[in-house]
C-alpha cells in the first residue's frame, strides 16, 4: 500500500503516470484502427452490393434508360463491347442512350458510333441508314461521310461514293487520291466496257499514279493479258514488287527485263535469271549473292504497313482496314528461308 501512496512529488510517480498514458493511448489507437478497418470493409461491401443488383445486361440497359448512368459511362461500356466483338450489346446500349438524348450535335455523335458499329457487324444497309440520319442532323460530319464512302465501296456503288467525296471536298478535305481510287474501280468493274477500253481508261487516269499502276497490273495479270513494254516503262517497280515476285518471268519480254535494272534484280533474286550482280535493296542483294553461289535456300515475304496509323497487315490493301485511309500502303520486304525445295509439289 505504501507504493500506491507515493507522494506526487516523487519522480517514480511521474514515470508511472507516463507509462500508463502511453499504454492507454496505444490501446485506444489499436482498437480504433481495427474499428475503422471493419467500418471501411462494411462500406465497400455496401457499395459493391449496390451494383450487384444488376445481374444481367438488361439491368444495365434499364439503368441507362432511367438516366441513372452517365452518358459517358454508357458510351465507354458500348465501346468496350464493340472492341471485344459483342456488337449486338454495343448497338443496344447506343439505342438506349439515344432514347434519352437531346440536342442534334450529341445525337449525331452517338448515331455515328452506332452506324460504325452496324458496319463492323456487317449490316451495311442499316449502317448506311443510320449514317445518313446522322448527316441530316449535322451535315459537316467527316467521320460519317468517310464510313459512308466505305459502305458504298463495299456495295460497289462507286458513283454514290464519288458524290460523298464531292461533299467532303466542299468541306475542305483532301480527296484527290480517293477520287482516283473510285474512278479506277468504276472502270474495272464496268461490265458494259470492253477490256481494251478499260485499259485505255486506266491509262488516261495517269500511269504515274501508284493506285492506277497497281490496279492495271492486277487487271492484266488476272486476265492473262500481255504486259506491254510501253506501259511497264512508266512503272515504279518498288510499288508492285510483291506482284512481280509472284509473276512468271515468261510473261515479260526477256530483253526488256534485262534493260530494266530493278526488274533484272527481282528476277535474279528469284532465281529466274543470273543477270544482276547486286542490288541496292538489301533483301534482293542477299538473294542475288546466294543464287550466284547456286544456293536457292532464301526467299522473300511481304508485309504491308499503313503510313497513317502504322498498323501492319499480311495482305495488300488500297484502303487501310483500321483507319479507312486510302493509298497509305507501304510494302516491306522480309528475307526468309525457303520452306520447300525447288520443283517440289508443296
């Protein structure tokens, strides 16, 4: 009992009080931390439970229709579904958003997104209808007009595509190459035009143009028509190197091939000739050296890069499948090992 009755002026008394306070504060902090942690967990569970009431896509759709979900969030959800290939769900979301949306500019943006989604889903007629509705609300809609021209191209309605390009031109857009592309397609797919007239029509469009050069070469090759030397003289062979690589040398005049340095390099690299000694193009130079050593183990493959969006594709395109731009293709040569022996049936 003497310990408990220590005089308050005794130094030991102060030390006991200090340790007691430290113990009390530590205990309170510890239990308060546990309490807050449990409270936070409870709040999180309540928050999650609030969203657990929407167990299906239809619940989210009703949430959008009741305006309980911001438009931006709904559109983001639709874009996510679209990116994963669930076009039907993306379309339903856009339609739900449109029911509550007011104002022509806002509606035209959602209509454009809806039209693009219908296009990606393969519903071309529906996509065209939606995009035209968007354009009636806001005519100066470059994205809608671009996709509309793509739809007309797919449907082979090239005259209507050219009308769309005229509209884009009025808005100050550069459409020269796009017009050239559709004019080329109009000639090639004209069933009432004879082969000779088609060739003349393409030549009149200008063989200095990359699109015309390639389309004419493809047309001559697919129809087993001769490659005239006067036409080939105007070609930039780098733009059709992949086509030349897949064309038999017998289709060309041998003397003409030997007179054209790049043609000689291409067919020497392929092993059809031993005319060229070297090439400024690395891949061709390697293959030429190999063939001069009687080594046919090398080959070329090609990939195609869009100069606009930088995406790479395994097949040549006139219109980029990703960004829908025309005449943006860059051919890249790739040196590979030949996977079969010359003369085999594989």
